[in-house]
């Protein structure tokens, strides 16, 4: 899922950059070029915000998963040695592993979200290359 979102972000950025280059290199009217450039920047911003929301929602899902696993782990009490059989310890071990995996994924999703938020996009870079030089 996360690699799909990252790939989607890259695909969108490349598509917008291609549109930006194609439209602006053929736009002779400066006012038209400015309006198209602004519309494309808005599109890129909206797509970044959509991807960021998706990543944050996925991170929230991991937080909820951890909460549910912690409830299950509440049954594990190492102070009750009479109740600590091999099956109980194996189950607690698996719960800890699931919590760690959910935390790792949640952390990764939040890092990706920050990266999306702070990326000003490749569109501006492409615009600099696509704008005709005088």
C-alpha cells in the first residue's frame, strides 16, 4: 500500500510536469501561460494534500491497530506466574511482534506524509526547464 502511494505521488508529479512543459512551451500569450501555470500548481498542491491525507489515515489505522493489540495484551500479566504457561507467553510474544510491526509501519507512513508535505514538487523544476529562454 505504501509503495503504491509513493508511486502514485511520483506518477502524478511526472504527469503534471509533462503537462506543464507541454502547455507552457506552446503558450505564446504570457497571461495564458501564467494562468495555466497557476492552475497546474494548484492541481499539484491538491494532489499532494490528497496523498498526505491518505497516508495520515493509514497511520491512524495503525494507531487503532496498536490500541486493539494493547487491549489483548492486557491479559498478559507476568506477575501471575501461575497463569504463565507456554501458550500464554507465545501469544504475548506474537502480540508484541504485531505491535512492533504496526508501530514501524505507522512511523514509515508518517515519514512519507512529511515528505509529501514538504515536497514542493518537481513541477517547478520542470517549469524552469520548459519555459522558453529569450
